């Protein structure tokens, strides 16, 4: 393998460890889900008979929901060849990125290339979509310049996000500083974020919850995780995480136990031991699925 590619892959995967955010990507045992496998096979059989474009989309979305990245990538690419659209380019980028984390470093190159092109196409088609813009910031910061990464370009995207939504802009800027290992700037940015929240909403008010409901899905988790990791206002964090957890679905990329973990941390900050123990007990049911949970629990008690 080309030495530059080896360097790229090392830096790409190392970038995930630099951030204070230790949230893993959720996984799903789709191969053992018999209902999913039956539905998938029925859809594929129907497509082979009819060649109906709607069936391609159904397979792409079903497999994405069940974290079956190979099938999702294949059918998203098929759909996009027939009719490009921004949502499917974004899903293709996400599926490819997730798949790159499942395979060996040396097998991941092709998925990373697909991911970068797909996210760029999504932004080209929908340049004001905050979800797409934040994904671009993440990619541009994570990969080195010889493979298309660019700190300056990431900053321009952050500026664009701030113009569209100042709160999302501060989240994106803070995540940028976390990725670049600038803990002080990240902390200062997140303090500004919570001052902005206080200036615009009352804690856990209907207007705040309505804002979360209209925003990108992971914003609620981001606010809660930031409150937990940077020891900021626990009321805001618990509110945001509770909102996210109550609406958690199979398609989400954040594992539910990490929602419980951060709520437990925030309850500990408040001195509410009883509430903390409730969420620790919820965490324990996931120890077999996520071995690192045991160390998280030990850090709380």
C-alpha cells in the first residue's frame, strides 16, 4: 500500500481519539435479525422481477436503518445513478463513513473516498442544510490536506453555519476545536454556547424543546454531551438528553446507553445520587453489548 495512504489512514482514525467526545457509533446485529433478513430478501426478489426504482429506495433505506452498510451503500449508489438527490448523497456518505470504521484500516480507503465525495455532493445540492454542513466540517478536519482535508475550509463552513443558526454554529465550532485538540478554545466556545441558550430560551421551556424538535436530530445529544463532558449547566444537559432519549429510534447513530451515561454524570453533578443510580442501572443492561460501559460505571460510583 502507498505510504501516503497508510499515513492518511492512521491520521484519519487517530482523529476520532483526539476529541473529548468518546461516544461510539451504534452497531446493530442485522445478520441475526430474522425479520429484517426476510423483508430484505423479499424486497430484493421483487426488485429483480420488476426493476422498480421505488424498491431500490426501499432497500437502501431499510438497510441503512438496520446498519447494514454494504447493502445500503450498494442500493444508495444505484438510486443516485438514476436520480441524484441531496438526502441520499448524505446517507451514502454516512453509511460509507460508518462502514470504514468497521473494516480494517487497509480496507477502509474506498469507503472514505465514497464518504468524502458523497458529503460534498449533498452540500452542493443543498448548501444551507446544517446537517450536511456539519458533516463537511467533521470530514474536512478529520482527514489530512493531501486527501482533501482543509482546516481553513472547515472554518468557512462553520462561519456559514453560524449565519444560518448561531447555536448550531457554536456547536460546530466547539466540535472543531475538540477535533483539533484545542481543549481551552473548545471550553470557551461551549461556555458561549450555553450563554446563547440562556439568552434565547428558558431552561427546558416549550420553546427550547420546539427548537430541538425542528433542528437536526443529534443536536439534543450534542448539547447534553457537552454539558456532561465540560461540566456546564446540568439542567440544560438533562433536558436535552431526555428529549433525545425519549425519541430514540433504531435509525439513530448514538447508542442509547451513552444518553443514560451522560444523564447519570449530570445527576451526579447536581448531587442527586438517587437519580444517578437509576441511570446507572439502565446502563448495566448494556454491558454485554458495550464492554467499555463497565469502566464508565466505575467512574461514576
